[in-house]
C-alpha cells in the first residue's frame, strides 16, 4: 500500500527538492504540493494524506500554528532551516524534524519512521521475550545500555543525553526516537525535555523530581499525567 503524502512549503525550490526525493521512493504517492497552509488544509480535508512534509516559516500561518488547527492531523515531518523550533515540534508529536538542507539519506530515514507508525499494530507475530537492554551508537562506539541502569534522558539540541549509573552518553538518536525505544512501564516523560526511570525517583518536591543529587523539572503540561501514572492523586 502506498503512503499518501502532502508537501507544504512556500519556497518553490524546497517543494521541488521534496518532490524529487519522493520520486525515488515508489511506496510514496504525492497527492499535492502546496505553497501555504490554507491550501494544504483543503487538500487534507478532501484527500486525507497519511503524511505531511511541512515547512515552519511560512506567511499567513506558520507550520506549527497550522498543525495546531488540525483536529486529527496526519503524521508530520517538519522540514525547516530553523533548529530552535525542534522542541515545540516534537511536543506536537511530530514524526521527525529535518533541518534544511537535508540529504536523501536523511529523508529516507524520516519516511521509514512514518511508515513504522502507519503499519497495523495488530499484526500476529511470534512471541519473543522482551529484552531489557538496547544498543546505541555514540561517538564512534556502540554501547549496550541496560534499561534499568538509565537514570534519565534529556533532550540535547537535535539529539539526546542519557545519564546512567555508569556515566553519560550522547547517542545519535532523536529525543522522540529514544522515547519510543524505552519500555513504557519503566520510563515516563515529565517534561518536554526529560524522560526519567520511575524506579530511580528518590523523592518529589513541588515541581521537581530528585534522582540522586539531580533535580529534574516537572513540566506544567505533563504534571497531571505524570502524577496519574505514579498513582498519586
């Protein structure tokens, strides 16, 4: 099944680059290529795309504001020259965030992330025991990371910093990708820039969680969910 996508960018050259990249991937069908958000909104209502490649800095309505207007938005990959909007984009559940100029290789990685999210969740697969570790690449080395040893993870620009019992690593992975990798029963996001290991909480004071000597803030938008997950009323 082809993945139906929509390109939204006010720059003709940027739209053409995306169209050319899409042409390399037979599993993608480009429904339309729009120069502004209002035009894109009409396409979404009529053609129901699976994925949007969305610029941020556009006239009339920027990409972030446009996404907030959609009650049930498709998957979104932001394509922008501005790295400072990454946190807000991922808070809006963006599938990926591509900084211009980006390569075909990086584009394909973003498409693969979207495809994984669109795959049916109810496929019957052979049951295998869940692993309690993963492998992450950092600074030319590959580390075996036991989930139980992770204290917390922090968004670090367009990548992430992971603090473990054994030290700190900065793997080549986005904060959102790491969040999906970590087992949900053990980890919880309590701030747009922090995910913690629930087993490592020492105590909670006000809007702060203490893990050893480290204070981790509780974001206002995450506080209710955080306490509910901990069973605290």
